[in-house]
């Protein structure tokens, strides 16, 4: 009998979903099917069973009705079952009369049992549906919390929250965050009808709408996202019932999770911004301290030498004057290099645009060597550049400055021969500057590329910006700059630059 009822119920579900009138017709049709099934079964078993067993068939119909139907059809089924049993099977049959006291007691007992079963079954059905609904909502809250934990942008939070509201309620549901200027981010067609309710919910920091005690005349729930002082937006859920208290609590729980996720992202962004500002301030302070220290010494030397020449020129010999003039030139060149490195580092750190074009490494190396030969009076630099190198996409001024910094360091920190070797493979071009200096201490290979870091093994002065600029230039070109020890002592600084697969066509001669 239960299978018959379920099949009959399922046959109407698709056509009657969301239609109360068709749902009521279906319920009463199920009552008729149950009573007809119990009556038919009783007639079929009438020659073989007692009247008490026939009564149990009607009780079974009442149990099935109480578990599958609402309260009113279930109660009607209980009353109709007692009446049908009395009419068809209690002597005298085919009447509503009862011939003896025992049958009358049995009928009243059956009626009381049917009513109790109907009441208990309906309550059990109601509690089962509520438990299933609560389980579904708890699972939805868990899934939303898990999904929000992985969101990194406010638009992702709002999209996930809108999806959850659409799944939980027939809707439509509208979810709006705040723009940078503090306005609700609503579409123009929704702003005209929903904006006032959302703004009011945000001002009062409370849910508005049916069943809330605030603005009960509204046709939707208006729920704020957040609390006073932490307001992140508002939500509007339409097609709801004032009596759906658990549904309103679920909607508020969903909105609370969404608001917490938006607030978390806002706090994270504020903390990141504060950290970046702190780092900028620290870098600026370190930068000013380092530059002021490294500029003060050469400036003092220049001023001292120039003052000596100005006030005591007649008393100084030619050799002493030449020494003072050489000191002025040397310190001025040092100031020029420090200034160039500083400006380039600031430019690259602030993502300054590169003027990249197709360049030949042979020409860049030749220009660098031509300039640095003036400082390499002992001709210690030896170059090896193979012919037929592919072109690279680079800023020639920056690449030249990188190589010049590496060669200047090699001249300053070593006394033997210096080798500049260019090589390539299918994917990259390598430019290595090799010296026989004291080398880099183990564990300092990465630290020497940081600004204002100098090797303690050299005994030379410097601002500690040259290698930082070199690394920044290499990274700006999509390459890398590495250092490794040489066999027999010394260091090898290697610039790795990517080679573009599509080379430009050669110009016609």
C-alpha cells in the first residue's frame, strides 16, 4: 500500500510543484487511494480474516497518510477510515449502525487510535522535514565558509554569497557590496527599487521586512552585511514568508559569513598597505643614510683638495698639485657612479619603462670595453665574443651599465687578469665576468645582491649599490644574474638573458 501511495504521489510532483491548488487536489486524491486500497484489501480477505484484522488494514492506511500528508488530509483520512470500516464491515453491514456494544467500543478505540497515529505521524513528518532542512542549511553554511576561506577578492566573495542565497531561497536574491566611495554597488535597474531598503538596513544595522518587527510592510528581507562600524554592504531576499523564522535566521547566518569574509579581505588589504608603507619608510631611511654617508666622504675629499689648491697653490709643488687634481677627478668619478647607480635603482624599483630594442651583444661589449679601457691602464681585461651571435631584445644603456659595474668591481677587488666571456645556447645568452679576487664568502652569494651590502673581504669602500643595480637590470630584462666561485680562486658573475625565438629579418645590404 505504501508503494502504491508513493507512486501516485510522485506522478503528480512534476506538474504540481509550486502550485498550492494542485497540491491540495493531490493530497485528497491520495486519501481516496488509501481508503480504496484498504477497503479492497479488506473485501478480498473478508472470507479468511476476522473483523479485527480488517480494522488493522484501515489503521495502516491512516499511518501511511499521517506520514505522507499534511495535518488536515491526514485527520480526514482517519475519520473516513473509521466511517468506511463501520459502513462496509461492522454488522449490520452497509449501514452506519452498530448492533452491539463491543463493536461500538472497537470503533471508538479505532477512532482514537487513528487520531493519535495521525497526530504523531504528522508531527514526526514535520520534525523529519525540519531536520532535513536544518542539515541542508548546516551543510550549506559549511560549504560557504570553506569557499569563502579561499577567496582573495571582494567580487569572488559576493559571487559565492549570491550563489548560496540563490540555492537557499526561491528569490530572487540581490547582494551588493560597497564601492570605494561608500555607495552600494547596485545595477541601475535594481537600485531604484532596492537601494532605499538596503541603505535603511545598513543604517539600523538590523534585518528589515516581514516577521522582523521592523518595516513589516516590505515584501522582502533586507539584511545588512556587518555591524555598525564594520558595514560591508547589504542583501535583499524576495518571495519570503513572515512565518519562516528559521529561514530568516539562515539568511542572516549566510550574510554574516559573507560580511566576515569581506571584512577579512579589507583588514588584510589594510595590513598589507601598512606593511608596504613601513617597508618603504625603512628603505627610504636606509637609502638616505647610506647615500648621505657615501656622498659625504668624497665630497669632503673634493672640498679639501680644492681648498688646498685655492689657498696654497703657490706653496705646493707640481707633483703635489697633480696629486690633488687626481684626487678631485677620482672622487668626482666615484660620485658620478654612485649617483648613476642610485638613480637606476630607484627607476627600476619603481617599474620605470625600458627602451628595449633588437641589439647585438658584440656592439654593447665593444662600447663598454672602449669606455673602461681608460681605467684599465694595465690592460687586464680580456674579452671573448664569438661571431654570429643572435640579437637580444634589450635596453643597451642598461645592459652596458650592468657590464661596466661588473668590470669595475673586478678591477677594484682583484689584481690579476679579468675575462669577459660571451656564450649562448638555444634558449639564452650568457655573459660571464671572471676574476681572481678574494671571492665571495660561502653563504653570502644571495646577500651581496642586496642594496647597501658590501663584502668585508675586499677592504674597499663603496655604497653597496652596484650589484643591486645589476640584478635589477637583469630581472627587468627577464633574465638573472648569478655568482659562483672559480677553480683556483676568484669569482664568476654570469648574466643570463633570454633569446627570442623569432629573430628580426636581416636588413638588405
